[in-house]
C-alpha cells in the first residue's frame, strides 16, 4: 500500500510526520509523492498558527483531493480542531 505525507507547520509537526512515516514503512507501506505516486492514503499534518497557514492548508487539501480522487485523505494536527466544517465540506476521510 502506498502513502504520502505532507507537513505544513512547525518542527514538532515535522518530527511527528517522520515518526508516522517510519512506522508505516516498518509495516510494509511505501512512501510516494502525492503528485505522481498514486497513493492509497494521503496524510496532511497541519498547523493553524496564522491565517496564512490556514489558507495554505485549505489550498493543499483541495489540491490533494483533486489530484488523488481514489485516495483516503487524512488530516491531522491543530487545523483539525479549528476547522471541522471546512474538512467536512472538503470530502476528507479522517
């Protein structure tokens, strides 16, 4: 199974994304780029410190959904708690 992971935000998010990625690869998952790797799962690790970071997350979620129609989209990080309505309307899976 293929996955992609994109980190938007702080150094803590980078560390968390590395841990998630390493854990998935230890269980046989293959990491690919969301743009051309045809992932089954797209993980987006988010931040919501500024309105600019919120805008970037919203834009990226839409881009990933449009380029990976069959993939499961998983959004994690602090953006989730602040923007549930957007995520529901964006067809995010988790």
